[in-house]
């Protein structure tokens, strides 16, 4: 019996009814096709860094994408750089490290993010002012509806903030497109892409919009992420999480203007919306770092087994023996508290498999 908790960075999740590990593209396609022909529920997993799986487990087949490796094509000088094609199961940060060390520019600000390469286009993974939509050229997938291989260009993927076409197109309640490979177009040179995030710019000593050495950017990002418990460390319980549990909310200008003057606001190009800081909203709603651990926190349903990270309010962490229900109880209380205080509903970033956010009967005490 395979416990899914062993395959996720949050360390929660019950057993898989059937578990398959697919190490090649052919094995991935054969496994997915067999599940679909049998009409069984399907869950695709790779790095497990963006999943909260129910304590009851998954009643169908779990296929783990274990295809690894990548290739570099620098033959076409007209592209202005190199093309790097990675298998879906390739560990993401190992790929980023390789590109930085070989003077391929564009991924350095995405250092330290756990998980697999194949997951990055689904969520349009991003951090520190960068996201993968800025460098992805094509994504090759298995289309479960037509039983064919289908490739998408960057434009066809309809990228948005933590969003893409791949995230919302489903068959029988699970993703229609299973990512096989992801190809990135990266610049040549030891300088980074323009630094767009103020905290990172300060750390590397440049102004926003300027470039720095990509190696320096990677080191700075790893330092910043580690300080927030966002780099996996088996000796640090703050890193046993899905990373940021909530996305930064996008709101209209009037909603943003109604917040206190010191509330962080980031205008976007998406229909005039404003991106807010979920971490700021959580803190200002009364949920500080480590919420759920202290005896006087007013919340005991998780029994100290789960809490907000002691380093960053956006992460809901497994302190060692938490269940999925424990993590979701903390998250639900935080989401309810922010909505009660500001009228803004926070939405989870990880996929919730067989579970959902529900407030505990202990109620809101902040």
C-alpha cells in the first residue's frame, strides 16, 4: 500500500487504491490510457509540492510521473538563445541550477521552488516578479480526450496569474492534458533577466528593472526563500508545507482603495485589477507567524500538529503528525478571518484532492 503522504511535501494524504510509477513518456501514455479505458478515477502526481490529499486517500489510480532529464539545443542562432526541453518529472530546481551554471538566463528568480518541471506550466509557477510564462516556448502533452499527443505554444496556453489553460481543462474531473515535456527559450549570458521584485532587487543591490549576475540572483532567492521556510529542509518543520497556501488576491481598484494606506498594492495588466499581498492580509487579520502552536492562540482543533509557518504567514505547515484535516482547519480559519476583516476571500493555491476548506466548530476567535 502506497501512502500518498510519503509523496507530498506537506506530508499528508491517505493510501492510493492503485499506484503506478511511470519513468518514460511511453510508460506515462500507456498508464494514463489504461486508466481511462477502465473508467477509473485518475490522479497525476510528480513532485507532490502543490497537493493536499484527503486523509482517506485516493479511490482510483495514482500515476507518479518519474520521467527525468533534459536536453539543450543551441543550434538555432535565430532564436537569440538556447532551447531547453525537460521531461515532466524532472526536478525543477535542479534544472534551474543547471541553466544558471551554464549561463542560460531567465529562470534564476525561480530558484528553490520545489516540485517537478511538468507542474510549472499548469499553475504558471512564479516568484519574485518572474513566472514560467516568460520563458516557456512549448508544452507537449497527452490529450486524454482524443488519445493523441498535443503540443501548445506559449500563446495557446493562455497564461494568467497562477493560471493556464491546462489548469481548467478536464476530463471526468481530472486534467485533460497530461504534461510530457516542457521547452524553455532562454537567453545566453551570465546576467539575469531584469529584476522586477523590490525585495530581490535590494538583496542583489540593483534597482528594479536592472540586471544582476544570474548566480547572484539565484543565491539571493535561495537565501530569501530559506528565511521564509520555502526551501525544503528535512530538519525544518516550517518547510513541510505546500509553500504559499493562498494566492495573492486580484481585486478591482475600488476594493484596493478601501484598504488601509499601508496595504501593499501591485497594479496588474489584467483588466485594471490590483494584486494584494495575501501575507499582509493574513497578518493584519490577526493570524501571525506560528498561529496554531501557542496555547493562547484561541484555536486548538489541530492540537499543535499544524500551524502557520513560524517564518511566513502564507504557509500552513505540518509540525510532525498533522492530518490533511488539520492543515485545512488552519487554512479555513485564516480564510474566514481575512474575509471577516477585509471582505476579501483568499483562495488556495495547492490542489485539494478529495477535500475542501471548512471552518472548524471552534469558530473565529481573532
